[in-house]
C-alpha cells in the first residue's frame, strides 16, 4: 500500500509543485467565475481579470521564492 501511495504522491507532484500557488489560482478562478455568473461582470472583463490575477499570483510567488 505504501508503494501505491508513493506513486500517487509522485504523480500529483508532477502537476502541483507548489500547493499554495495552486490554491491561489483555483481561488481566483472561482471568484472570477462567480463574478461573471452572478455579479454581472462581462466575460471579456473576467478574462482580463484572470490574466492580471494569474500574473500577480505568479509574481508574488516568485518574490517569495527569491526572498528565501
């Protein structure tokens, strides 16, 4: 059983290297989806918000990694 768990952990590591980064992006996607669906945000504005949000999340993650 430990072997199967190890394999699963390695496969998950291929897709999710930084769990915090992944959670932030998923949260951003959820918030923008809710804003477009129920908040009246235009889909094109939502796409721009996703782009800017992902760039900001990536920049902050990079800054954290460089600081130590």
